C-alpha cells in the first residue's frame, strides 16, 4: 500500500510499517500535545503483527494533536499526528536537495525494530523547468532501500520502473527485467486475506477472569493458521529416529568445540540435506497464479514461542551454515523475537519450517503448514527407552518426528520418503557433521 503524506506539514499520516501491514496497535505515545519535536524523534510505539516499532517524526515541529488512544488499532493512511505549523508552515521538500537527502536516509537502511523515517516523506516532488507551466511532476517509486541499491548499481532510474508488487511497489525482479530491456508490466496483486469474521455466540458473562483483545501477533497467527488449513490440504506422517549415536556425537562435538550444542542444529542440517534430495518439499504455492514455486535456496523457518505468540524467523541459505552457525543463528533470532526487535525481513521468505515441540515435552504433533510453504516438520522430545537392534536389547534414545505436507503439492509417498531420509541422516550422525 502506497502511503502518501499531505503536501503540508500540518498532518502526519501513519506510513507503511512493512510489506503487507495495513494496521498497527498504538502501544504508547512518546510525545504530548504542545511538545516541540525534532525530525526523526520517536512519536509513538506501535505493534504490528510481527514486531514492536517506533514511528519517527518526518519533520521538526510542534505537536498539536495526537490522534488515537493507547490500545487503539490505527489503519495505515490514517492521520496519526497533527502539527501546529503557525505562520512558519511550508510545503514538503520540493527541490533536488530535499530528494537527495531523502534518498540518503533510505540508503542507510531500516533500523531493526524501528520504522525508516523515509516512509513518512511525500511520494511525489515538483521540479522546476520543463513543461509549459514551468514545472513537472516526478513520481517517486515505492521500493525498499535494497531494491533502490540494485537499481543504482545497474544505472537505472528506479522512478521509471513499473512496480508489480503490492500497492505498486517496485521489486528486484522489476528492476532486473527493466535492465534487460523489458518493461515491467503491472499485475494485480492478490488481495490480502479478509480478517476472520464469526457469527456472534451467546457466551455467559459470569466467570470471565480477563478479556484479552485478539490483536497483534496473536490475531495474525490466527489468521495465518485459518488460511493455511482452509487452503493447504494437510496430511501428516510420523516416524521415530534412533538418536543414540547422535547423542554421543553431539557430546563429542561439544568437547571438541568447548560449546554445548542441542539436537536442533543436527535436525536442521538433516532437513537441509533431505530437501536437496526431495526438492518438491522445498517450495511455495502461489495460489493466485496457480503455480508451484520450487525453490533453489533453502530458507529454513524455525518456530519460536514468545509471550506475544508464535513467531517464525527464517534462516536464509541454512544449508550453507555449519552446525555451530545454525545453533548461534537460531539463538540470536529467538532472542530478537522474544524482545520484539526482530527485523520484519527475517520473518518472511521461508521455504520450509521446523517446530521444536520437544523443548516443551511434546512427542508427536500434527503441525500446521506455514503457508505458502508446503511442508513443516515437528521434532518431539528425545527420550530414553528400550530399543532393539540385530536381535539385542539396549537402552537408547528416540526422537519422534511429525511431518505435515500440502497434499496438493507433495504426494504421500514422497512425504514418507523425505521423512525416512531425515531419519536415516539422524541415525548416521557422521553424515551430518561432515
């Protein structure tokens, strides 16, 4: 959604806070009416479906009115703050210097956990000297700093590229297509899923201990899960891996490196190897265009339980990381999710997801696919039990595994073969460590 600020500085409307974000909950005001604020000073803390963000002032001025109460849901495009501009009010930047300054701020990138101030600047500028009226309007392209950087490296004026992303956003593919001599053709972006609506039911008022608003991360989770179960055709296959040898290897690895390591990085490494052998599970479904997008990269999502609800940070190119790197990355992203500083870019783009239900004592599960992905694996609690091999009994360790797939994309036999591959790799830890 393109968010265009008014031409004057008396009103500041809530800008896009990230791809696909249409609203945010006002958590706390950081300013008050009558207060003088500087450019980029934080006006408010807002909670989106994924992160807690700080909304900066796009310019210097005096706050006249705050629109919204703490706890209220504010739509993108709604007026958030009005300024008392008095006689000194002026229009938004109209010269090349103003545009250059804006571009420079965008190039600095988005600060983790905060909104890039450039989201709050006007999307069009008037330049002098061209048409019969002495001015011409140059439309600013809606694009992320990364895409703008690609355009600059290719020597392309990004404002000439037709955006095909949501709300006319210019994507990297649009820039590359334009660079190749083609012209990006706008296509209708799939409509955002409608919020869940339910017929009212008669719920007795007595005995209610607390009323918790269905907002933020929790509501987004509910909408995503609802869409997944209504779209993907789920089937689940389960198995167990004898991780007795893996447990020994894990402890040996810890002695060599001097660092403790859990089972999770080993499972992630096994999944990556398994996806290379069974690529149909490493995919996304584009239902809007009736396409299966099989991916060449393995971006592994890892479900993280937080006080705000489930979050799924994504480890890009997970198959290229070592066991220790996988463990460190998971820990860092889990911490960022729990303290709400995770960058939104690290919560998208997954090709397969793992859920470690075993960390909370669960064995088998029926995990719900992280749509538009086509598969998810839940690793259960490793437990000691009596096992047999070659006719002999021994005390071993077993890891339950539950795989859910989208039956529209993955056949049942292929899902079972993939899970068998993961089991085989976990039972042969030397193949994972290498």
